[in-house]
C-alpha cells in the first residue's frame, strides 16, 4: 500500500503506452465523473504500480483551492491488488480505504501549515471507482536523490557548492516541519532516496538557487512502523549529497594514478593497497563542505545532542557566520 501515492515523472515506464490508448475512453469517463472540467490529455506511463495521466483543468478558477492550476497529474491505482484472501476481503478493503483517508489527511495538515505547505505536493482530490483509485495532484516534476546526484555533476564547482549547501538547509527545514507536525517518512518500506523529489529546473548562480523539495510517503509518528533511526538515514542521505561528487572525483583521480603505475615496476599488492586506501573524508571535501558534513554527522549520530533538525540548521548558520565549529 505504501506506493499508492508515490510517483516520479522523471522515471516513468513508458513501454506500455501504446497498449493504454484503448482504455483512455473509459478512464476519461471516470475522470469526468470526478470533475466535469477535467480533460484527459494523454497517458504518460506507469510509476510505482499506477498509470500516470496528464490532465487539463478547463476551469480552475471555480475551485476553492488550487485556483491557478490548469496542468494536473492523475495517478490511477488498482487498489484491489492490495486486498488479501477472499475470506478477509471486506476487512482488507476497509484497511486500504482507511490508509488512503489517513494519508490524504496527513498531506492536508501540512498544506495548511504556512511554511510546511511548500514541502508536499498537495492532493487536489481523489475518488475510488470500481476498485480503482484516481488521485489528482498539481503538476510537479523533479529528480529523486540518486538521479539528482548525477544531474548536479554537470554544474560548475563554485555554483555546485552553493547549490548543495542551500539544498541541505532546505531539506533540514522541511524535515524539521514534518517532525513538528508529528509526521515522518516511512523509510522502513520505501527507500529515502525515492521519498524525496527535488525540482532544479530553474537553477542559477545566485546565492539562493531556485530549488523545490517535495516529500512523499509520509506517515504519522504514532503508526507502529520502525522509523526510530530515520534521523540517521536522513543524515547519511544529506552527507551523501555533500560528498558524492568529491568522492567520485577522488576515485577518478586515483584511477588515473593507478593506470600510470602500470608503466612502472610495481607489484600487484602495492597497486591493490593504493586502490583500496581512501583518505579521511576531511581530505576529500572542500573545507566549507566538510564543515556541513561534520555538523550533520556529529549532531545526528550522537543521540544526546540530537533533538530537532532545527539545531543542525542553527549550528550551520552560526558556523557560516563565525566559523570554528568544534
């Protein structure tokens, strides 16, 4: 069930698009039942077990919310696949519908938060028709963490440093708001790299790059789910963003050195030792990036120092202003 509300427009499976044209008329009729002003434009592909459609809203101004949204994404999911054995079918149907209702409630609670609303892609509406769930979102496209790291490799070094530092601070701010609202990401079922989608379509060289972060797979902290180590996963994720490029550059440089050793009389044991020997992270990262890395690592790993993500942001800002982080 955990993938019902997750999708990624940057990583769609489009192999079934040709076969889906036959069913578009039926989906258009169902979508019209939900909102007569919704026009199904095309089937974009599949993502996390659901069909993804692009919708046009012909009269967005009549809506109570989302008055300026004309471009909409619809995810269609066969929730019958989540029901178990026929004997317990009624019970499982109710469990699935309760999960859907609670998830939407969580998203709406964040959308009412004056700052937190920027960190989720709101659900415009949803409806179940013949065991098919149709969920409608404002159009939002970005990269998951793994795709983003590759995407950022193309950016010049100084702009890259500005960008990843700003990105990490935005992630911390978003995680802090989720924590204040008693919400978290269900990393026990969906990898954290898949639960955060980041839009960098308007990057520039300014001090505050235009980055949008959306969290998916959100659950209340009260659910019986093993998320006790989430703060460590978040820490590792952010430090991976900070260090990925520099580790890769170091490994590439080391590869060239090993290649040059082939021309010299060096035994295999020496080459293997050089290949596997990596220096401390402090020697790989630029000093300003290392300070971020160290602050995040020191505060989060130690349970005595970690209380809120806001503490990390404050320490980072103090270090940028005064330096000498210990």
